[in-house]
């Protein structure tokens, strides 16, 4: 078996010691509401690096204050935020992991914004959400630049990779979905245009050998939502714009209708494989893959190149070491812990 969960993986200038990715998960823990990561975030991420994860993707980090889901989210809209990110990034790297930041804007799902913004003035269903206003064409172009500026700050902080959040009903997803984009300007006539411009703008701020990941919802669950063929079309355009790897999830755009998420181990893996095959690009599979045997099979069967673990890494920061032991694979264990493993 040439590829397995604990074989190295390389893409451009990024070299990972294994195929385990810590999925980005919002912590809602910025008590100062200033977007700056604090000691909670430091412990949260560094402990998973100690636990053996190959790549850590820091949680959704927003390009402007009103782009946050909540006021307790991370942000990179100011140079003043860079040092706190750099402290975490350097510590994670010292423990043998690589680290990136997920750059995002919540759009109409920004719960604490005075008035959220969106492609079109369509309110996200539910009592926690407000009526958004539609961005003007000029404001859309300004928002593209906000992503670029956040990318510059992340690079300055020392990241190994960057991820764009284009899934789960946040702003880029809102632009790429026929359900939520009802504009009649250039950003409505071409549903991938906003995402393409964000990708191109961020790439201009990134070193040429740094990979760019794009997280995408492969299908939508709301009635009338897009199917996999639409996501593949988007991925082709995004790859051409500069994406190096897709992180394949699903849903998040609204209330599920007749079609429901699978919510069983591996239910999103077929989406990852389909995009990998159709677009000829590496992919990260995610979604209830915490069984080491299942995670191993995803890599060995060429369903995906990397496996993202989310909630299980919250329950067990040392899941990666435990998985290696279960699978009979070699992995590095911190000297201080070797006696106990």
C-alpha cells in the first residue's frame, strides 16, 4: 500500500508528515471581542500539534468585524492581530505540525452584525438571523480586497497554507448558489465570479509555493438547492483561478428540505471522490471519519488525499497517536509521553 493515513503528503511547498487534518471548528472564545486569539486558542491548537496531527486549519477567521458569525470569533482585519496568530503558528510548527488559517466572511449568517450583508436581501431562516442588505457592486469589489488583506496578514504571521471558506452558507457560498444569489449584475450573471476574484486576490498575496485550499459544499440540502454537478463546475473554475486542493463538505445554506444530510460515517466521502476524479485535483474528505480503519480506507482507496477530523479531536487531542497504534503504524510521540503510550 503506497498511500495510507500515516504516509507523508506533499503539495507545492507544503510537506505533511501524515494525512490527518484538524478541521477548522469555531471556538467562539474571543472574550475581548477584538478578533485576537488568546490563551484558549493557543492551548487548543498547540495540544493537537503535540498529539500528532499533520495539518491544523485554524477556525473561521473573518476579514472584517461585521463578517463574523459572532463577536467572539477570530479576525484578521488589522495588523494589530498578527502577533497573537504568529505566537500560535510558531508553537504549532515547533511540534512538527503544519498550520493554516481559514479565511472567511459570514455574510447573511453574521448574527451580531448591526445589519448583515449578502449577495441578495434574503434572510437566513431562524430566530438568530437578521434581514441582510445586498452589497453594491462596488462593495463586492471592496470585499474581495478584504480577503486579500487578510491573506497578507496570515502570510506575515507565518502560515504554511491558507484555506478559503466557500461552504456552509457563508458569503462565498451565498454568491455561488442560485438559491441565495439573485443579483442582476456581473456577480449574479456569473455565480463563480466572486469566488474566482477572491482566489486570485489572495494568491497575489501568497508565496508562489504556498498551497491554497478551498472548502466547498458539494451539495445543498434545501429544496431547490444545487447538486454535485454545479459544485464540480465551480471547482473547475476555482482550480483554474488558483486553488490547489479542495476540502469537500456539504450543506449549510439553509434548512434541509426533502433531501437530508446522511449523518453516518463517511457519508460525504463520495462527494470528495467525485470532485477528485472530475477535476483532477487533491481533496480533503471530512465528516464522521473518526474510526481509524475508516480514515485509513479513505486514503487507501484513493477516495481522498487527506482526512479531516473534527469533533473527535475535541474529545481526544491525541486521536492521531491512538489511530497510529490501532493501525500498527509508526508515528512520532513526544518524549514526555512515550512511556504512557
